[in-house]
C-alpha cells in the first residue's frame, strides 16, 4: 500500500513505486441467434409471464446494463488518469550531458528538474560520482533559490523575517555521494513568506567537480542517485519518473597544446604565508581574460591556482591554462580576477605609468608571463556574487554582507553560518581583522577592479 507522500515521511518513500495502468476488463460477445428464434422466444415468454413481471425484468436488465456501462467508463477514466500521471511524472537531468576534462580541471554541473505537468514542493536529491576520479566538498554545492533556510520567526509588527540557524537546507557529501534537500522557492511579500513550488524547468542544484590529479583516463559518470525522491502536490507516491546521467571523459592533455601560466599574490593571504601564520597549501579559483590589442578577440578562462609557504604565498595555476581556441601569434592584454577579489592587470613593468597592461604575444605551445614583470596583488572584498563571476567591485552591499556575520564570539568554521568568502584572512573565523581589511578597501563610491571594454563601474 502506498503511504501518503509529504515532507514528514520523505525518506520512507520507495522511489521505484510508480502508478501502474490497470487493464480494461475483457468482454465476450453473446452467441449469435437468428431473428426467428429470438422473436419466437419472446412470444413464448409473453404468454407465460404477466405484464408486471415483464416490466420488472426489463427494469432489472436496464440497471444491469447501465451499471456495466458506468463501470467500464470509470475503468477507462481511471486508466486515462493513471496514464496521464505516469506521462507527467518529473524527470531529473544532469547537465551538461557530456564533457571532456583534463586532470585538475573543474566543471560546474547543474541538476535540472522538469516537472512535466506536476507541481513539485520538495526534492530529496542524491548525486553519485566516482570519488577516485572527482573531488567534491560541501562548499562546492552552490546556492540556488531553492536551497534556502526556512523562516524561523516572522515579526508581524516590524515585518522582520528571521531564518532558522542552522539553515534548513541540507548539504552532505560522503565519498562518491552528495545529498541536497531542495524545497520550494521562498518569496518575501511584506510580512509574509510565500512558498512557490516548482512547475516547469528549474536548475535546483549546482555542484562543482574537480578532476583528481591522478584520475584514470576514460569515461566517468555523474548521475542522480537511486534514493532520490520527488514530492508532487496531490500525489502520494514518488513522482520521479526518470533520470539522465552525464558522461565525463577524462582526456590526456595534448603535448603541443597552447597554454598559459602566470603568478599572482592575494591581499592578506600572501603575507600570512610569508610570516608563517598560514602553513598549509591554499587553493583559489581565478578567471584570466585575454583581450587582443586590436579589440577583435576577448576570451576568459577559469582555472584553479594554489599557493603555499614554500612559494612565499605566490599563487599560480595548478596546471597551465589551456588556451587552444585563442588565435596565436597575436598580442593580448591580460587580466586576472581571483575568487572574491577585484580584477587586476597582468603585465606591469617596473616604473611603468601606462594604465594598460603591457601586451604579451601568445605563441603556439607553452606561454608564461616574463619573470621581470611585476607580480600583481589581488584586492579582496568582492563578496556579492552574480551568476557568472563576482561583480568586480567593492561597495556597501559587501560591507553589509560582512556585518551580518560579524559578532562576538566570532563565527568560526564549526558554525553553520561560516562561509570561506567572509574569512578574508582564512584563519578559521570571521572576526575584526576580516572587517578591517574590507573597510580599508571600501570607498564611498564603489571600488572597481580593472574594467573591460563596455563594462561600467557604478
């Protein structure tokens, strides 16, 4: 027997239980009789039975036929409804469906929910992967409008909405399996919070996978786990009909590929590695942009860079950036933007007063920044993120973002509110030093990084 499906018994629902179409009852036609026999039989019965008995028999037969017809209609309607429910059940797709990566490369993977006519209030999502091929942490599961804490207290008088602590949103990662609880979209309306369920296509979760340095070459799958459950409004069973995995090919990087490498420092972090406060290796994302001097080409590449006390806090790509699609033998202005930092130019020669970076010619094969160029220091504090990259500016929103987590005692890494981006000194807590470095970088007008053509700082 199917149990009612709700948030309360979400974990108990069997994902394999789907509505089955009931077959229509068989029907055997009566044996043919000749018209003569039928008429004769009728005349004989008329002679034997009184009129009242005949009327009663006709009434009973009419009811029997009417009941049979009604029953057949109900069975057909039930079959149609069940068929519709099966057709309209929700699907989950891992996107992109295929990709090719090299060792140490990262890729953002989206989980897309298509409700197919259902209205979905909650998803208990599992994503499986090969932990011998990919690295994944809880921090690699990005926020979406559906992975959010539920309201804990709503003050009707002052219209203040306080969310639960720790957040309701569940993110768990064990080797080879990630779990995310995805609820309805929450929309604040004055003193109310409305829950808007899913209907249509939604990206309900985004996960960032990194290929291990020693990952085996070949195909690897990222798939929706078999324990995944979908709660649809009006349904008492798991509404998940099907899932589509992604196939990722781990390829060997071409020997003669066109690559680029560089070095950079990060404000606060580099100094702490030099003085010994930070003793471990740190990893940060970076976006490197190439702009041709004639303005015909602009391309941005994402990479992962690392630094350690052994490198004196100087960050460099874990592996050279593959820029095979960049036209070679051309001159480029090059910019780098780190995770939660402003964009900075690469290519400043000591003593130069030129606002543009010194252009660098990119040739086929390996390319690197000349050793006599100044190593740029990236300014931290760009905390408010847009869907693609950080906003490349430090403004009042960043200050307010930080202040919401500044308290006594400080929020440390064991607290559910802790996020790495606010821990600018990466000492395991969000404290006064982090606020001060942000305030130092803040100006009354937004402080922007290097702007590309067409960008506006406001």
